[in-house]
C-alpha cells in the first residue's frame, strides 16, 4: 500500500465549503504525535484565512505535505493551472524571517529536484507571515522555473495566484497525477542519518529509479545473511562494494538504525575510522533530536542526546580500544565498518600500539584484531565491511587484501559474502585479494555491489568522469563531461574571488557550499587558503550561514581528511602544485622545507591521487576549480607549476569562468 504523503487533500472549491472543524479533525487524525495547542491554533488560523483568501480560485490544496529527506512538512501546497505554490506559514509573525525564507526555498528545491511531476513545472515558494506588512510582489524565475520567494501576509495571495496562473501558458497540472507522482530523493548523508534515526525507511529517503534500485535489495540480502547466521549459530562477513557516492554508507546507517534496540541480540553499531564523519553525524543527530523533541514539548539535554547518538555511531578506534581493555565479547552481534579498505595493515597497527598505547606485544593488523573481537561471541556474529574504490588516502591503509589475509590465516570458520566486483582493480588495486583456497569460501551475491553514484543526483556519471580525468583518459573524460555539463556544471578559473562569487550565486535556500583543497596544498597560503589550519567539522558542516566557522563563510578550508564520506551541494576545489600536470601526465609532488620534491613511493603517489579523487567527488550539484595563476617572483609557485594543469582540464572541455 502506497504511503500517503499529506495530511489533507481536496479541491480548493470543496475546501472552501467544508466545515473547518472537519478539516481540523482530518489534520489531527494524521498527526502521529500528541497535538499541541500551538499547532492546533496554527492550523485553525490557516484554515480560516485560506478559506477567505482562496475563495474563487480554481485548483487543489494539500496541507502538511511530507518531505522525508528533510524530516519536515510543507505547511500548504496549492496547485492551480500550471503552477505549484509552496507555502510556509508563520502565524502571528510580524516579520519575514530569514530562516523561514530559506526553509520555503528548500521546499521548492526539494520538489523540483526529487518529485517527478515537479521537474518541469513552475514552482513559486511563498512565505506567509500573517501579522507582517504585506509586500508588493514581482515574480522572477530562475532558469529551472523556481521563482524567487514571495513575501505576503496573505492579503495578496489571491492576486499572486491569479497573476501567475494567467501568465504561465502551459498545460494545467492534474492534481491526481501530481499527488501520485514518484518522489525519489537523494539526501545528503547527514539528512539520511537524521531521517533514518527518526524511523523513516530507506525506501522513503532514497531514489526508486533504476539507477539506485538495489539499495533495498542490498539491505534485504544483508538482513538474510544476519538471519541465517543467527539461526545457524555461525559467523559471517559481508563485503559491500560500490563506486563513490553509491550509497554504501546509507546502506550501513540503515542497517544500524533498523537494529537499534540494545535489548535485541541483533543490535548493530555503525563504526567508522573517519573522525570528522563520526563527529558530524553524532552532532547532527543530537541537534536534530533536541529540536524535534522541543517542537513536541519535550526537553532533552544536548549531552543526553549525544550519548544516545554515540551508541548508534561510534569511532572504530574507540571500539578497538575497548576491545583491548576488556576480554569480554562485544554487546553487538552486528557491526558495520565504514570505509573498511582504510583499516591499518600490520606494520601501521603495531607501530601505533607501541608508540601510542605502549603495547609492545601487539601483533595483529587492524582487520585481524577487529574480526577477533567479534569472534569472541560463542554463538553468532556478522560483520559488514563497506568498501569504497580508490579511497585510501593515508599511510598504512591496507585495502581489502588485509581482511582476506586475516580470514584465510586466522578465521577459517567464518563465512564470506561478496559480489564478483570485489576483484576489480578499483577495489583490489591490481592485486588478487585472495588465494584459491579462500576463493572457495566466498559466496557471490550480486546485490553486495552498488554501481551507480547517487550523491550527484544531477548526474550519475561524475565519478566515472573523475576517474577518467585522473587516469589521463582525455577522450572518455571529454565525452562524459559534455553529457552532464548542463545538469552538473563544472567550471575553472584562475581567480579565487570569481570562484567564491560563482558559489554564492549558484546556491539557493540552505544549499551548502565551501572551500576544499588537498592537505598537501601548502602553497595556496598566499591566497588565504591555509590547509594546516584545522577546521572543526561540526561547525563547518552544520552551522548556519551567519557563523564565521561555517563552510558558507568561505574562509576555512576542508581537506580530504575533513570531507571524505561527507558532501556539499557546491564546492570550490583549490588545486595546488602538489598534483600537477606536465602536458602529458600527472606529476605528484610533496612540499618539504622550502621546495617541492618528487614523490617516488608508489603508495604515496596513489594516496595523493586518491585525495584529489575524494575532493573531486564531494559536490552534489556542481563545482568550480580554482587553479592559481602562480607568481613568477616566487620560486615555490611559478606559473609553470599551474598552467599545464589548467590547460589539461580545459582540453577536456571544462569551461573557464568569465
């Protein structure tokens, strides 16, 4: 049965004739929370005023239209003629607040981007502050047919609707068709975590088209492995592979959320060694819970909310350290390891344990120790390893080989599940991840691979384009760029101020933008981009546009270590001479002391290229690449260090920002 996504729906003429108490009853009956007096009064005011304002208007009206991606509801949607009006009410407000203005624009953008019947429609966001001074209106549309938000106290609403519907000469939108049209959202990982934490299903917040069809199939397959392991008292490990932005983390969060009951033996925890990702998600969940409960009249301290969030999402190193302190079995029977390919090899783990923990006898790689922790269970356990391709960006990150080595040498009783893609170069790094012996233990499951990028909802081909660009495959990169450039703009510039202006012009509503750069981009400092100045990721990713610590201010720069696993709507990638093109190939460099040095170690070369792969795949909607002009008077950044890189990207077809 299809989920009803609104509280009330009716023709405008029928709405105007219906008893207001009947309408209020319909709204109250759909409300899953206790109805607060403030909400009841707000609905009553909206009903009374809209009956007055809409009298004589033809069309359809919906109240409380759900936007699960954002965990919010549009107060009112009006469909009249060929236009969709999204209304945000502020009953009793005497001003038109900036936050509310952003909110109503977000609703319009959500409909335009993710609701099929709204893709080509004209959408007009309207902020209604009932006690404010009415504003004269002039409708201005962006290129995608979304209007700049209109402000009214309601008195001019009828005139707005009549003028807009008369000027837009397109076929009328059929209300039934619009209501039943598919909603296929692509949330940010922060939005996804918040929605899942609020018990939305993964189907509600993920696309339903063919490009992302197997997210639910993947969840079903993993759930089946867990069920089978539990019923038969065995231990199992699943390797979930996928291209950057394909939804691996979303799948992992979904599993952790669906098994959140600590009294349930299937209780799962989401573990990540990505410190910024963990901090941002924990903080986002805590802030969101405090806000949601406050709206319901319930108070919870930020500290208590953070404590709950940390049970659900944990830093893998804390999980590991607890396992070292205690010999007890973990309370979780299911653990999800995010970015499992970044787990440390034996050398790096031993070195860390000796120098940081003072444990000289430690003799296991991180994968081997993590499996051994779950192997303490006497009955059953399941590990889910989320594996990204080309994401290793730091010394000692072992890739998937170390997991299979541990399974072969130390855990012959564990069942192994993976897709046939596990042996692809992108995941195995041109090395056979397992011997013939362990190969026979691998159960191949096609659903354990996600092959379509859903981060860049405007184009699924960005990850492939980035790979071709970094691999020097000019013809392939050029073809892909021309296929998506209209929907997913990428531009280059030699002027940082132009790049910043482009970001501010592109972003609407609360769409987030920011500066990003490689952690080894040392010579961007003359442009005010200091990669050695650490950002606080919770402020940078979550705080509002008036906060100087937020990404919006375009002052603090995030590196690949800050942003891996996260995303922005729009990015400015500042490209330094650490990865420079010489006219025929990429040349990796490292700045030491007072000059750039060649990087000879093959692993270090790979880490640098992967850093740029991460940076180039962080934008959901588009990016500007700033390549400095250089300075002939500075031997560390002459123009020749940058010109070939600019020319190479231009040769692919990337347009220069005017």
